[in-house]
């Protein structure tokens, strides 16, 4: 009996050994080619061994190679195509044809989930775009891609940078382009682009190295995003494959309705670094020079970016090291004078392709009493970024996995731009009070001369108004032959063109780690996020000089002289055309934002079809630093003072300030967020989910930099905003059809209302008491695709929503003093800039080597402000793309953006010129009704543009 048992054991061991040897013997190199139904090779297709972390991607010719054994199954997936699974068996060559389906619910996603899973399995609202879909568009910015995502609002009216992005009505105070990413996290390869929301898209460029975009709206962003409950938008980079490959794209264009040239070259290459293919690399980037949609007289955008990564794949994990170097100069389009509340029309003599930036000018400006800086308008916003990072995944055994993503970066932005370019009336006391001409008694007749043409534009006599021997304010007497350009916009006016200088440096590091433990029917994910951002800033709140220009395309700076009542002639502007250089000095700030978070996630497959996931996030954020205010030059109001040149008759150099004592601040915010979702797979072609999220949003560092007095520091509001969201979804797929239907509800509270400083009757600025708002949005998002046949398909997305300000109050300035200001209550009104309807339709046709598509984007009408003074009208924009594959390596493509050249209004500033135009919430229905012909300003969609692209793959 014993011997027989022993014999059986020996036989069993022998049999297992034979099986293992057999399996080992069947391990082989499997190769193949992946094509589309059209025969075109597909680049970047994911080839994974099911049930393992091992995988590769196809090269430029659609080829792949991977080690596998006969019992394993290869899974082929690619964004925009239906996935296929094939068992290896005894084959060494596997060629696959993937069927196009622009929405692939079997696609594996990594953003907004605790572990990799397909869209059908996940309980999160996520949309994706692959490299092919991205390359078919002629985008104007990285944010421009997000117009193709349901529920997402994008204002790209200012050009390549300073875009506005938000989702599901979570938009309070973000319509002015300085804070357009306040509630969302813009990411590159799973890490935030930066950990301070401070000029976010100054450092984000989509280029040939962008492999895909994954966009999460709400939901798990509260847990997996760093202080970003509104959404996560992850731009994923290409990595090298098993064979050498590369691509060069040359793009030529005409922007500004066919007037302004555009030149760009993108290039990338990558492949194996070692014989066994375990080391790979990818390197690429772009260089671009363009006059822009609105040409200022010099390049609007010039510069580029280089990115590279090296990946090591080994038996139990992978390590990726990556770098990015950005060096780019970018202009922003300014607002255009407009008339007509219901049907906005650009004023006669002006155009949607006009630029109101400064002309090419370079001058030295004082920085307090510490030195000087060079203001060069051709630098525009000069953006630099140097980043190095590491992504590491390690299998620890026993179903434990460790993942760590970290990076360090140094960012630097220098701004030499104008700001709040609006009409500036020479017959208004602010024109003289702002550069301290009123305070120094500079009364008399002012003469305005065009510095380019030498033409005398006119005069304005500014004198006391004496009635019955008593002083009754001041009066303004325009010259009899005044000929200021743009008189139909605002009489006797010029453009306000201040020298808005900024110098911002951000040095930061961040790291996110997680441990994942998988059990038979569940997994646990816990980890942490830490970051430190050191920010130094000079300027950003005040201008360093005041220029004025003619109201026309590419404004001419204006020379100003004064024939004083004292009989003397004063030179008001310097040789470049600027007043009050140095102004009241430059506020400087130095602070560190330190952030630490801990999170826990749990996935539980209650049944094979029912999955529960939930997570918690604790976040600790500290802001520590100081603001150094300035004291204005004590002599600037002394009429006899000669300024820096000692000459009392040259008053342009009388400004400047002295750095004061730093005002320290040290504030800490602690928050806890929660999210839970339940996903049920009805069958292979249908699933549903429901999710609740309770997120928090801590203040950003810019709020602390605005506190330039001890009173403001003591009054800082450090309470986090509160975002609650409920969403559900129905996900359907069948053959060539897919559809996602996602109803949602969001509630945003504890939001400080945006309110600009007021000015009293003495010309002094003050801040009204802060009010807090609450906002509610509900709606439904739709996203679907249908392939009618092998040649014709349609992708569509739509959002229908209703957004209300549940609680909102705002101050209306009396223009006299704070005690006479009026607090108006607009609770119950619609929120601003949340269209009730947004949708996009993209029909695509492909036949052999030829393909074409249209991209129609519709933006419904939106309330212009919370007082609901008027609505910005609806508009639709049509883009067209056509391509031809000359051969497998060479592709030609043409694009026309905004085919019908529509000017769709995306933002506005109020009537009355500077400074009244800044307070958008201060204009009511009553004002609009009483002033039907008032001239205000708008920013709108990019004018028509034409592009030709040649792509060569090798």
C-alpha cells in the first residue's frame, strides 16, 4: 500500500514536470501585423498577454513581437477599434484585422480608477481619444481637444494658452481666463502638470508624443486627483516598441481667415535600446512659429518642446524615466469692441482678426528700489519648463503590487503683455488720476499724437469747473478738430495698454505611491501623494507703466504732451509712449505650498457581474510665505520733483516704490473626500453604474498672493469649497454601435464670489465685503458611435444641463463710497457661462487610401453673468479634415477650421471702458434695457484657418 502510494506520488511529480517542461518548451516569439479593415497598418496597438502585466505595442508598420506560450491568450486593443483576443496555440505568426469602433467599451483605462479596468467594468465617466483621432484635428491648444468630451466646457478664445476648462457646471469664478483650470487636474502620464493652479496651460502642449487622452468628469477625481474634484484630464505619452520606428510631420497653415502664416514641425522616434527589447526609448517634440489668428505685428507663438522617455521592462515590473523641456513664447488675444446684446457684432472699422496687443517695444522698467527688468513685448508670455520624472511598477509577489510616480520640475514664466485692454476715455477723470497727473496738479491742455504716423489725434483741456466762484469738480473740453480713431466705439478715447509685467518661478517636486493587494474577488489600494511647490512672484497685480494706443488693429502708441495752466510744457509719455513708469512699485511674493494626501480604495466583485468600488482621501495643505508690499514714492505727488532724470518737465519717470516689510502668512487646510460607485454588467453588451462623490477644493496659492496688507491676510478665507456629485450611467455596445448615457447632479457651495475692487469719488480703490455662493447643476451626458458600414461611421457627444445659482449676492458700486454701495441678491438665477445644450457630431468616411471627416461643435446660449443681464448667443462651428495615404509611410492631410468663419462669443467685458468694464457681475437687465446700444467687448472663437500636413513614418 505504501509503495503504491509512493509510486503514485513519483508519477504525479513526473507528470507535472513533463507538463511544465512542455509549457516551457512552447514559450516562443510570436510576431504579427495589425491592420485596420482598410489595410492600413495600425501604430501603437496594445498587445497584452491576458492575466499578466506583460505586453508590447505595434511599431510604425503595425508589427509586433512578444514572448508567449501556447496556452496563453493575446489581447489586441486600440482606442477607436474593437478589441480581439486570440489564443496562441502552436502559431508563431498572428496577423489581426481590427474593426473600427470609435468608442471602445472594452478598452483598458488607467485614469480615475484604482486598478486597470475596461470602460464596461468601471463606474466612472471617462472618455478617450487616441493618437489617430488627435492627429486628424488641427487643434489650437491642448485644451482644444477637450471640446470633444461630453460635459466639458472649453473657452479657447485667447489662443494657445489661458484657456478655460470645467465640467458639469463646476465653474464658479473660472470664466476669466486666469483661473480656467481651478477645479480640474491637467495631467501628463498620471501626474499633475503642476501642483499649483497658476498659469496651468502655459506649460501644457499636445504634440506628436501624445499617445492618447483620458478624460474623467467628476466622480473618482475627488479621490485620485490632487485637490481637483471637477475632473482629471490625462495626456499620456508614447513609449518605444520592440522595433525602431519614427514619424515626421510638417504642418503649414494660414490662420486669421487665411492671412497669417503658420509653420510647425513635429518629430518622434523610438524603439529598443537592448537586444532583448527590455530597454526601449522614445524621443520627440515640436517647433512652431506662427503669426497667430490675430497678428500683433510679430510672431504670436514661437518656440517648442522636447520630450523623451526610457523604459525598462523586467520580469517583475517596469521602470520609466522621462524628461520634458519647454521653451515657448505665446500671445493672448484681447477682447474686441462689440455692440448688440442679442446679436453681438464687432464694431465697424474693427475685425474678428484684429490684435490689440502692444506693438514691438522693449524698455527698462524699475522694480521698486532693488533694480530693473526688461519689458519686451515680443516675448509675450515666455514659458519655460524643465521636468524629470520616474514611473515605477513592481510586482512584490503574493498579489501585491507597488507603484510609484514622481517628478521634479522648474518652471519659469515672464509676462511682458498688456492687460484689460479696453477703451480709456480722455474725458474721464480716471485717465488722469491713474498715472497721478491729477494728484500733481497737471491741469491744462493735453495733446495726443500718433507715434507711428505723427498725426495729431486731438486735444483735451482738463481744468477745474468753477461755478459762482466755487470749485465744482473738473470739466473736460475736447478739441474742435479731434480725430481719435474708434470714435464709434467710444468718443475721445484710446485703448488702455498698461505694462503688465510678471516674473513667476515655480520649483516643485511631487510623488504619488500606492500598494495594491488583489484577493480572489476584491482588491485594496492604499497610498499617498506628497508635493512641495516653491513659488516666487514679482508683479502680477499691478502694472509697471501706463500706455495708451489708437483704437484699431495693431494699435499705435500715443505721445502725450501737456500745455499746463502754469505756462509750462510737460512731456507726459516717455520716448516709447508710456506714462508713470514704475507706477506704485511692484509687489513681490515668496511662498511654498506643501501638500500631503493619503487615500484608500477598495474594489469588490460581489458577483462576477456586480462590482463595488469606494475610496477615501485625506488631504493636508499648507501655504507658508510672505507678500512684500510697496510704498509709493513719497515725492511722486510733488509737482517740483524731477523724477529719476531730475527734470520736473518729464513726468513719466516720477513713479516707483520702495519695498516694504514682508507680511508673513501661514495657513493650513485639512479636507476629507469620499466617492463610491456600483457597476452592474447586465450582459456582454450592457452595463450600468451609479456613483456618489463628496469632494473638497482648497484655495489656490494665488488667493494668498492677493493679500497685500495685514488686514487682507487676517481676512483670508481658508475654508474649502464643497462639491457633491451624483451620477449614473447606462453603457451599451453591440457590433458597430456603442452608447453611454450619463445623468448627473452637482452641488457646489462655500464659493467666494469674484468681486473686483471699487473706486470711490476720490479715486481711491477699496474691496467690498466678500459674499459666498452656492450653485446647482443637473443634466445628462450622451456619448456614442455607430459604424454604418466599413466606410462610414459617426461619433457624437452631447450635454443637456440646467444650472442655477442657489445663493448669490453681489455688490454694485455707488461710485461715491462703500456706505452707499448696494448689495443685490440674484439667488435663483441661472449661472453664467453654462450652456443648456452642447453637442458635437463627427461623421467620418474612409475608402481605401482616402478619408474625410467633419467635426461640428455646437455651443448653446449662455447667461453672460449671474444677474442674467443678457445671453451670449448660441453658435455652431464646423471643421473639416481630408486625408490621403500615398503609401504606408507617407500621408497627406488638409484641415479647415471654422469653415464658415463664425464668430462665436465665449467671453465678454462690460461697457464703459476701463475700469468699469472689469466688473462683469455688476451689469443688470435694467442696465441692458436702458442702454440697448452700449458698446462692450467680447472674445470669440478662432477665425477660419487652413492647414496642410505631410506625415512620413519610418
